[in-house]
């Protein structure tokens, strides 16, 4: 059986602490994942990206601010930050 997992990592309280446990579980089960980091999370938390070397890494925007990064609700300056 093939397992594919995508994990969004953003500024939800506790996200920075959960990464250790998630990586441990994935390693124990020999499962690879795609970690999608929010830019603001990486700015505000020390993350050793090398720890994710065995997985795919991506960015899924800068911040989830309750508007869901809905460009239709943002002014031009907000869209280009």
C-alpha cells in the first residue's frame, strides 16, 4: 500500500511542538510526507529545514489570517507582500 501525506505547518498554537512528534511517527513507519510551511511560521519559529530533507518541502503562502488568503478580499498591497 502507498501512503501520501501532506502537512500544512502554520501559526496554529502548538504547531512548532508537533513537528518533532510528526517526524518521529513518519520515520517509525517509513512514510514520506510533503510539508507545506507558511512563510510567517518560518519567520517566527526556528526551524531546522535539514530535518525535513527526506520529505518534500513547500510553501503555501505567507500567513493564514482568517481570510484564508482570499485575494478577492485583499487590496493590491496585501496581495503583493
